[in-house]
C-alpha cells in the first residue's frame, strides 16, 4: 500500500513538472517569437533607410547644438547648448 502511494505521488509530481516545464518553454518560445518579429521590423526599416538618397553635407569650423532632447524608455538626454569646434 505504501509503495503504491509513493508511485502515485511520484507520477503526480512528474506530471506537474512536465506541465510547468511545458508552460515555461511555451513562454520562452513566445518571447523568442516576439524578438524575431521585432528584428524583422528593424530590418525592414533598416532597408528603407539604406535606399534613401542622402544629400552630402559637411561642417565648417564649428557648429552649435541648442535645445536637443532625446528619450527612449526611462532614459533621456538633453543638451541645452553645446559648441563644437572641428579640426582636421
């Protein structure tokens, strides 16, 4: 009787472990699928950017940047005023 209970207990534990492992694996696959879709979207935009024709430009002796801000997620950068001096 005790050995039968042990066998049933072990089989229930194995079944639960299998179900939990499967759900974790499905979650990882869903995350991977999302990452693949993000990469496809990135590559599409990258290809679009490479096809654009850019006008060549050059900077003279110095240039200034005023009130430039950039934000991505919780990170942000802001430049109020900066002078740049170009040297050869």
